[in-house]
C-alpha cells in the first residue's frame, strides 16, 4: 500500500509561511504538563497517583525530573522545537573490555508445518553481535578516556516511545529547518501552525505516526539531529552542557537502531537474548512488589488499533513497558530499522538484501500472531507508486556515537579532535586478550597453512637455499600441528565443561523440585493443624511460601541455563560433541559419580531431539522436558493443587 501523508511537505510549508504572515497568538503550554504529550505513560502514572492520594486538583501534574545527559542517566529528555521533547531510555550491554560484545541469539522458533513459506524465510533464528557505545562503570557512572579501565557496561539509548504524530508534525512543518532560537517555544509566532494543529488533537491519546517510508525515517533523524547540533553548538559556546550525551571526545548522534540493537533492547537485554529465549513469544515485564520479571498477557503490552474508517495506529504508552522501560515494543507501529531486509536461512541471515525491514509487528495486521522476534519485509524501498510504505510503518530513534573518538578525560569540558591514545591502547589490549583466549585461532592456522604452501612452492621452483627453505617448512609444519592440537584440546575441554554444567543443572532441577515437594507437605500440615491460626503458624506459613517462590524461581533460572547449553551443543559438529560426551561419561564412571548417569542419559536424549529438529524446541517440548527433569513436578501438581 502507498499511504502518503494527507498533506505533502510543500503544502505544509505553504501553510507554515501563511501563518507567519498572519500571526496566530496561542497560549503557551504549561511547562509542568510537558509530559502529557511527550511522556504520556509518566503523566498518566503521576495523575493516577494523585487520584489514589485523594487529590481533587488535577490541573498540575508533576512531570518526572530528567538527569543531565553528560552523566548517562537511565532516561534522557532531548528538546524539540515548540517546547516539545523526545524521551530516550538507556540500554546497557555488559562489557569488561572495549571489544566485548553480546552474541545475541535472535529470531523465533518456527513451526514449519503450520507457517507460510514467507514467514519461515523471514523469522527463522539468526545470530548477531551487539555492543554498546557510551562507557560506564559498575555504578552506571559515565567514564572518561582516563578511566576506561573501570569499564563494566557500554550503553546506547533508544526512544521510550514510537515516533508520535506531534513529533512528526514538527518535521512536516519544516520547524527543524528554523534556527534553534529563543522564539521556538510553544505559543510564539514561529510555532503558531504547530500549536494550532496540536490544539485539535486529543492530548489524552498521543498516537504513533504510521505510513512512513525508510527514507522518511532517515530524513526525520537527519533533520532533527541537525537542529540539535545547532542548539548544542550555541550551548557549548556559552559554556553550557550539551543536550546530547558525549562518548569521550565525540558528540552522540541520532540514527535508526540496527535490527540486532532493536531486538536486544526489546527482549530486555543479554539475559533474554539467548538461544532458549527464541521460544518466548513476548518480552518480560517487571514484577509487582519486588517480584521477579514475569511474562505478560498480550493485551498488557500490545495496544489495540483504534476503530476508524481508515487505518490508524494506537496511542503510545498505554500498555506496560518492557524491562528497559520501553513502550510498544510489541504491536502498534511496525518499526523501521537501519538495516534492510534479508531472508533467513537454516544457518542464519541470508546474503540477499531486500526492502524495508520492520520489527515488533503491528496492531493493524495479525495482532494475535505478533512476537518479539518477528521481522518483516514490510515494503519495497520503491514501487511504481514511489517510496515503499504501509499504514503501520513507524519508527523510533536511537542515540549512538562513532567507534574512534577523540580523548576527553573525566570531568573535563566537551571538545572534539584530540588524539586518544588511551582508547587505542584499550582496544588493542582487548584485541590481544581475545587472541590469547583463542579468537581467530582457525584463521591463524589457515595463515600458517598458506605460508607452508608458499614455501613448498618456492622449494619446488628454486635450487638456491634449498636447505634453509626446508628448515623453514619443517618449523612451520611443527608450529601449525601444535596450534591445531592446542585449539582442538581447548575446544574439547570447553565442550566437556558445557556438558558437565548441563548435567549438573539437570540434577539440581530434580533436587530443588523434591525440596519443593517437602515444603508443600509441611505447608499442608501447618494449614490443617491447630497452629494454623496462631502467630507462630502464620509466621511459619509465610516463611515456607517465600521459600517456595524462591525455589520455583531457581528452577526457572536453572532450566534456562539447561536449554542454553543444549541449544549451543546442538549447533556444534555432532562427532566433536559426541566425543566430549564419551569423555564425560567415562569421568563420571571413574569418579564414582554414577548418581549423575540418569541425568546424563536424559541430557543425551534431549540433545538428540534437538539435533533432529535443527536446534528448534517447541513450547510443548519445553514443558515436557521440564516435567522429565523435575521428576516430582506432576506429582506436586496433583497432590498439592492449592499451592500452584
């Protein structure tokens, strides 16, 4: 479909010029209520708190305070023309060195028998590395070039909400092209057309903007960034802090997120970007009253499209956010990312580059089938009608920065262009650590093989220095053989460790389950005894209930680890893994750890199932495997149904 905006850019600019000719005085929006338009979830929450407290005056809502971007706070508010804002949330990526990354496992489990070929070829599992940008220590404090040795996280920012209709209207009216001057506040002459249009909107329902092309999304980010740079240049000249966060000696900048960044953020971070997470349809949300994160119902995180004669997107921020505080990561707009679409193959992303890639699904089409790992070729870049788009294609921006940035030490003023030996030293140190850890070991062996072939060729064509060439050839052959032995043994030991971890985890799940059964028996005894209503009985009951919750969470975490080990082993060459399994079996038999052998047999059975299914585990299998590992699970559900 080609859902072009109602007014073209030229028409909007003409309207803008006309309103400058005949000034339309508009009252300024009250500053305390900026969040009603720009941070609607925070505004609704603050208003609900006032109502709960018995307040009757709801005319002034206290909007949330925002931290200084220089300190890399969890949330940043960037200004926009006419008193508007865009809110960003910080996305933390674990990193102990400057080259650390999370090997993200993305996509979702595919049911080949029930899905269309297009769905299978769009949504099968794929892997990609994810790394952050802005360096922080373990307390979340921003790091300068002189403190990179304290690194614990590197972060990027992602918009808290999808791009909204008011934010897009600023772009359509050409207000980013107007100098970032003092007269760009709400109620001023320059903002007359915008304020007039805003006054006609339902400010309790700030809708997402749809109908965008990939080029629209790029142009919006470019125009907004140019406006912010004008603003920050003026602020820095006056000795004020910039609005945008800086990465050492370089300003951060706006761009679309990559697909991997988007899905990493949508899932909730490194703990939810694992192979077993592919079987999870929706992202987690925060638990209530200190409880651990939980899996929501679809309606809790997926907005319903408004009833309308023409397709429209829903209001942003009306559903629960994910673990990073991001709203509408599932449903509402199909969010355009920086990458273009590539199909999925059984071994990951394919090489063919296609049209517009969107993430998160839509509230307009197949709402019930949305999944956090869903990806779509939502439109071609171009059709005969022009730039490709559909009514649901929207966007949200990210804040990132370059890799090679200038030096800027802790607590010094922002300045560009300084040599950054500290950054280069940190990057090279990280590279060396990776090499020593075995990274590119196969590549090194290949380079030695190439050198060996070259020397043998020279030996065959030259008579001069034959003895020296033979000596070099023999030395290289010895080095190459030794390297291959080291690499193979290191790989085998890593596999043995993974297998042992999986088997021990399986045994742990069974033991925790048995302890839960004993606790349920004790709880039932208390509730049916005379002490149930006494103070000591209530205290004992609360203590056991807390222990039950803790142990159930331990089983969930252990099972996640078990599935991750299985998924990683299923992706490795079967002969190599089977050899390591034989080593582990022999070690268990020699070390009199025979009690682990039943767990090992179950582990081998599950691995065989996963191999047959090319690494994919269905929701039904997830439940069946857990029932098998937690041997008393079914018995507990039958005997103590009141505690489930």
